[in-house]
């Protein structure tokens, strides 16, 4: 098994691509700590390393965030994480437990009939134009809610805490959404 790695725009996150499906067609999963990783044996394995702060599982990649206060650099940490990932996939264990869903998915606000059309358009644009692009950088952006012209989005994986996340939201996502849905005034991130 050959696992490729790729840097992300967020220097605290490294993307691991095992050359096989991780979440496949299932929703990506974000684990901000060991306690949240109960649904994923893979995430639990990675959290065994003291320098792992966050694990994000995408369709075909794993984005690992190292702790901010560590003196360990990626050159030291990468081989250790590669070994953990390789051992995990060689074991044949499932990436996710079947009986536990993605508990970290933000709950979408109830769609009232007045905003249903706007919310549907926002979600479609995010799913077709935004999420595939940010997944290439090891992250994900999820719709949270829409209220009075403001779209609230939840940033996960490499996008969470990324120095360029504000620029991505304001110059990329906000401009795209405003272009296709003119009633949108602003896009704001929500904190988990």
C-alpha cells in the first residue's frame, strides 16, 4: 500500500491519500478530539498520537491537524502517522462503526417556506462548486443556516483554522453565492 501526502493551505494540516475510499459516498466526518472519535476506529487510531489535534475523513483522504503547541514538525510526525494509517488499512477494520452516524454534522435550521428556495440554491451551489474545490485542499464547508441575507457556514478539516479561510469565504464563496443568489448580503463562518 502506498499512501501519498499533500500539504494544504493550512500549515497545521497534512492530507493523507491512501489510494482507496475513506468515507466514499458517505458524508465526510470531522473529529475535533478523541472523545468525538467514538464512531471511527481510524480516527481513534490517529488520536493515539499525542500530537494529533483533529482528524477529518473525506471521500478519499484523511486530513490530520497537528497540535498548535507541539515542537514536532511534519517531517518528524508524517512517518509516524503514515505507519498508523497503513497499519489501520492493513487490519481490515472499518473506517466507521455502522451503528454510529456522523454526530458532528451541524444541524441545519428548519427551512421555512419563505427561504426554502434560497436555501436550496445555496446548498446546490455549495455541493456542486465549493465543496469539491475545498476537498482538494483537505477540507469541507457545510451549510448551517440562512437568515436575513446572511449565510452561516461551518468549516471543517483543513479549512477550520486555516489562515486563508477568511479570504476563501469572502472572496470565493461569498462572491459566488452573491452572483447566483443576489439576496445574499454576507457569508459568515460559525464556530463548532
